């Protein structure tokens, strides 16, 4: 038995050495990212333990406001996860079925659109275009539907994949029809608050403007392009500038993008996922089931509100990205090691892709090593 004890000690020693090595790599990468022009947050949690949490740069260069846990930023297309959860909640309540067709909810629509199902809308396989118009255009739900139903489909429903904000706009209108509430109120009351997300939403949250991160872009002028010069950052306002300037319905984004959130709230969303809160286990299983491929070279698979990929080590994981007007938000979920990584930046043009990729990979390795100790 002594050899077994010795072997166990050796394995433990190796695991501890690897963990120390991962910590050293994380320290170096953290230092390098801090020295770059990146501004944003990288946050990783394994179960109940935060394994990495770092803020970089400024959320507002004019006021010198640094990024922190309360910083609010547009999460773009990640909004779709909450719309999906609302649809599944209504399905659990037997108020709709994922097999329902558009003809059940809308009248006078083209025959080729009548059989499109809610499932196809949620998997971007209905054939609708990406957008129905400018993102923050003022447009009511009637004019939105009229525009959508007068635009030809890109392909036969169910035959291909094409990411579509339009489809989620229709899903959002169905949520309102079935629930009898505004979609944001239904999501807020039935999904966000029960999951502990208090700062996530679009219109309903009363926000301190000082917590809103300003978006930045780098657009080179002619002189800078000719001489390959690095352009300076240009401020393009925070995530709610359009809302403060002109109130009204914006159905090109309702339910598909537009939500704002914080690191703390996205961490709470991870806890809801791993603990199967808000929805039944069956509904969560549907969310993380491979439903369609995107037909690309990599043939990325898609669930409901999530895409699926493989790590360098060949392990499956789930991810989603949201981007708009200079921002980028990323969530990665690795269920086999119970790891969640959230990244957000207010200047996508300064995003250090290679360093962040190495950082997330090292966080994965560290999590794996800790699980063996």
C-alpha cells in the first residue's frame, strides 16, 4: 500500500506545481493586459469561487471613471438569452408551445411564413433577415411587422441558419400577446428578479448615469490610413444615449439586443444556470441542446440563445457574444468544469484578442488543476 500512498503524493505534488505555474502565467498575462490599451473587465467564477477578477482602463475617460463591479454596459445579443428564457417559461405554464406557428399569433402574413415555428425563430433557422432596419430606429410594433412580413425570406424555413434579430422581435411580440404584459416587464418579473439580476434590462431599470460606460471607436482618417497611423479613440456616448434623446418603441432591437448589465448580474445568471433556477431542468436542457448548425466551415452548433464550440483540449463549451457601437461582451460556459467567464469592453478596437484567449485558456487549465487537488 506504500506505493499507492507515494503515487498519490506524487500526483498531488504535480497538480500543485501545475497550479502554481498557471498562477504565474495568469499574473504575467494580467500585467500585460493592464499595460495594453484594453479597457474592460475579465471575470471568471468556478462554482461559488471567483478564480479571476480584473478591471482594466477607464469606463469613461472624461470623468476618469474606472471599470468596476457596478459599471453598466450594453450586452448586445446576449439579450436573446433572456427572451429565450421567457418563451420557455410561458411553455412551462402551458401558454404556448415551441411547435406553435406564426399563423397562430399573426394574421394576414405571407403563406411561406405561416408555418414558421417558435423553435425556428429561437434557432435562427426561420429564414428572416438579420435586421429589419437601423438598430435604434423609432418604429412601433405594427410597422415592424408590416416591414418584416413584406420582406422575402432568405431561405425555406428550417433549411438553413442565419442569425436574425428579426425573429427575436417576433418572439418578443408573442411574449406580449401570450403574457398580457410588456415583454420587458414579463422578463423582469419572471426571469431576472427571481435569478437575482437587479441591474439587467433596458427601460425598466433606474440607473445612475455615472455608472454607464461610454463607448469608444477608432476610425482612422485618410491621413492615418495612408501612413498606417493608429487613430485615437472617439467617444460615441453611453449605451442609453439614444433612449435619453428620444423616447419611443424601437422594435428593431426589442428582445434581440439592447439590454444592459453588470459583472455582478452576469455572475448571478451563471448561478441560475448551474443551479437550474427560474426554469425547470427540462427547459435548461433544451437551451443547451444542439439544435442547428450554421453551415460554416466549422459548422458551429447552436442551442437556444447559445452557440457551442470546442476548447483547445477538445472539450465542449457554450458561448455567446454581444456587440454594438464599439462594445463587446462575451460569455463562455464550461459545464464539465463548472466554469463561467464573462468579458466586456467599451472599445472593441482595443480588444487584445490573443492575450485574452491565452488568459481564458489559462483560467481553464487552473480550474482543471484545482479540481484534481
